[in-house]
C-alpha cells in the first residue's frame, strides 16, 4: 500500500522543482506566488507546523487560530521553542555569549511570523533607500551638523545606499498592497506621494485609545508646527476582499493568529495562491539544516522531517527566506574551512538590525477598551526625521544649532485587555495578590489591561559590522546543530534619536489626559537583546561584491543559483514597520527570477 504523504500541502505528485524556497513567511510566500504564476515548479520547506488544514483546497479557508489567550501567550502555540532551539546573546565580541530565552524569536509556522502581527504596513520613503548620500549632502550643506555614524564618525557604522530607489520599488509596493490587501489613506504627509495605485481599501473603524492619543498629538507642537497623526496602513481587511471577510475588531490581534482570516498573512494570501496553482508543494515540519554546495553552486538542501529523519531535496535554484538570523545561520552551517557560504565579502551575518523601540506609557483614568480593535489604528510619522513627502532629510534649527534625528513612525496603542496574562499574571504572580476579593478587584479594575496606554517609536537602527550572527562554538540545538550566536549593541545614532524624541512623546500622552507618564526601560537597560520582532540585515544587497553579499537582483555574488528574499536583504532598516518592504523586495527578486512584471 502506498504510504500517505505526511506534512505536505499542494501538488504532492511534483518531484522535479525549478526553485526550492526555505521558509514560508513574508519573503518566501511572496516568492512562491510570483514563481508559480510565472510557470515555475516550486518546493517550499517550512520548519514550523501548519494551522490551515485546507489551505490547498479551493474552498473557504479553515484555520486553527482562535481568540484564546492561553494558547498564544502562555502555551506559545506557534513560537520557536527556545529550550529545543535556543540562541545565545552577548553585547560585544569581548564578552562570552549566554543562552537567552528570547533573542528576538519569531513564530515558526506555515505563513511565518506575520500571522502573529497586527500587520501594520507603511512604505519606506525615498530617503530610506539613499540615506548615506542624502545624509552626507545634509552634513556638507549645514556647517556644524553632526550625526553619529556619519562624517568624522563614519567608521563606527556601516551605512550604504540601497542598489535601487523608491521609484524602482514603487510598482512592487503597489503589487504587495493589492496582494496582501492593505487598508489605508494618503493623509500621512511624510509618506511618499508617488503611488501608482490607491490603497485597495479605506481604513477600518478607529480604536478609542488611538483617538485619545491622536487628540493629544494634535494639541502638541513640534518646533512650532502641529503634529500630524494619521490612520496606520495595515494588511487587514476593512471590507470583503479577495474571498476574505472584513476584520471584526476582536482585539486579540498583535501576538495572535486571526480567527477569520482578515489579516493578510502570507498563508491565506500568496501561499494559498501558489498552492492552488498546482505548481507548488509545501513540506512543513521540515527543518532545513544545510545547503549542499560546491562553494559556487547549490545542488540540494538537507532537512529534518517531522519524524526527525534527514531528507534531501533538489532543485535548479534555491532561495533563503528563513528570516535574517536563520538565513545567515544556514550560510554558516553550509560553509567550509570555518567560513560561511557566499562570504567572500566577509559581510555574511553582519549589519544585523532591529528597530530601536522607545516605549512611552501613561495611565488613563477612563478605561481604554483595548479589547476592541486591531491593536493599533493610528500613528504619526513626524519623528521619522524626513521632510513632508519623504524625499529629503529634515534639518531642524535647534536654538541656532542644526540638528538631524532619524527616529521612526510612532504607533498609538495599549494593552489588549487580556485578563490572564496582563492583569492576572502581574497581580497573582508578581505582586502576590493570589485569591479572594483582592484578586477579583484588581482583575475587574484592570489597571494594566484597561488603563495603560502609550506610544512606541520604531526608530531606525544603524547597520554595524560588529552587530552580527555567527555560530555559537558550544551550544547546540535539538538537531545537534550549532545555534545562532547574536552579538548586538546599540549605536549612538539610535540612542540619541530616542533622547531627542522621548520628551515630545511624553507631552503627547500628557495632552491626551495620561497620568504617571514614563519611558519603559529599553532592552539594553534590561540587560538583554532587543525584542522588536523587526529583524533585518545579515545578507545585505549591493552592487559591489567586496561590500555586500547579494547583488541587486537578490542573488549571492558568490553562488550562481542561490538567492535570499527575506528581511536579510535590507541595507538599512528605515524607521517604518518593515514587512511591506520585505514583500516588495521579494516581489522584485522573484519577478526577476521568473522573468515577469509586477501586476
Ligand atoms: C507579535 C508580532 C507583531 C508584529 N507586528 C508587525 C507589524 O505590525 N508590521 C510589520 O511590518 N512587522 C511586524 N512584525 C514582524 C513581521 O512578522 C516580520 O517582519 C516578518 O514576518 C518577517 O518576514 P520574513 O519573511 O523575513 O520572516 P518570517 O515571516 O519569520 O518567515 C520565516 C519562515 O522561515 C521558517 N524557517 C526558519 N528557519 C527555518 C529552517 N531552518 N528551515 C525551514 N524553515 C525555516 C520559519 O518557521 C518562518 O515561517 C511582527 C512580528 C510579531 C511576532
Ligand atoms: S482584530 Fe481583526 S485582524 Fe486582528 S485578529 Fe481580530 S479579526 Fe483578525
């Protein structure tokens, strides 16, 4: 009797593949769709499980996601399990790295981490792709202007321009917004006005707490001008779109899967299209451990299947889309003579970036109703540090001194009203209020779940050669493979931007009626790695093989059939939630491989 294929979706009869993609998230799912639509047979290998049993069937998508706080927050339904697959962390190369339970772990599952997100999807602006050139011009035009990482301090960071511009990427941004179903409007004055298509959907219903902070922002002035809060673009349906229903504002959004598939996660959008094309086979619970290669050509991949057996898969070309830390780790696991595959530049694993988050909070006497909504519906972009339109850097006159501070977009948010893990856990376990009327009272009043609110700035993180991923020399994972060792320390580029913008964030929350305004301690002060979940760099793109890993088409300079298309491709991190840009860059790379044009 023929053995039933296990852990497989899509066309199980395919045995020969044009392209094999490692990882099924924002980068991998996007590439799978473009390549199958372009006539290629594609094998996707995904380390995590599958929560969409009928994803490859032409009927309404069923999902195992649900509004269950314990399932995600306590039982880590789709998280990487750090006991089985740990990572180590240290601040600098002189220190010993130690195992850390959360070195910015991202979920592991078919569709990747974006299904856990609340899917905010701003575009980068023109400045973001030409930051080095624009900053050097600003410094030479403004005597006295000093920016950490540039000018006399240039060696301390590794800034470079991207090998393409905003205008080059714009058609792919438009295609990504259509494919993933982005709601939004054009009221953000700092976004680029260059758009070839409108947003597919208008913004959905605003959240109460976002409107309270918006009112506070409108009362706050910044260097004599009013601030400009705006609806946050998000890949979440505000109406029926592409067979998916509108969001019902269930509240359990950031950190949860979507029960009605309103989130434009890769599983229910691009991966599904790829699987329905008949040209895609997706093997899940398939943990890739090595690329078999000659040094300049990849011939196959080895992976552990769900039973722990080592398997091999072959294809003509290969794409790494396992997210930056894991994609770089695979290069090291596949190298020879102690060096990583594709590392003639010495840049593999380097320029690791996370967004530097400044989290300012306050307490609101009214209940904030965070249990209704999509986690974040509004924000402001005034603290990104660009001029309106996003084509130039903004130079401020700070009491006669020119000043540039490249922060990032700010999200207006708050708790999601989680009774167990927000108030329950804090009081029951941390403060010792364990039973009886006292516990009932704090859970009903919910000071954290119902009265805390605040803003997070997703500020640009400088690329640095010393911030890197390599292999830990002693710690191994459950498969017996060396785990990723992350070395990371903040640069004054981002810490100075935080110092500059935090007082304005305090003022906004005070104007919004908040009390006890405070800046939450940042990751470094807490003694651990950043936890922004925005992971970028490690295989940077560029035209010069001496200073970059990937060429402008996303192919390794050193390896003739190996590409990457996840967040690892980023040259700089921008000051915007990154995933729409990951998708747009993946579209550009995949169309290049398929020889097709954006739709
Ligand atoms: C709670 C939360 C909220 C977020 N909110 C936002 C937001 O609002 N906006 C935004 O822009 N971003 C947000 N993010 C970040 C966003 O999810 C990531 O930027 C995005 O998913 C990265 O895409 P990627 O393709 O690089 O990697 P991923 O989506 O992580 O995909 C990589 C895939 O590769 C698989 N994989 C890893 N190693 C292997 C291996 N060895 N073999 C096979 N498969 C492997 C993983 O299981 C995963 O499925 C959020 C993330 C979280 C967790
Ligand atoms: S708030 Fe909307 S998008 Fe978020 S999980 Fe609920 S239904 Fe899905």
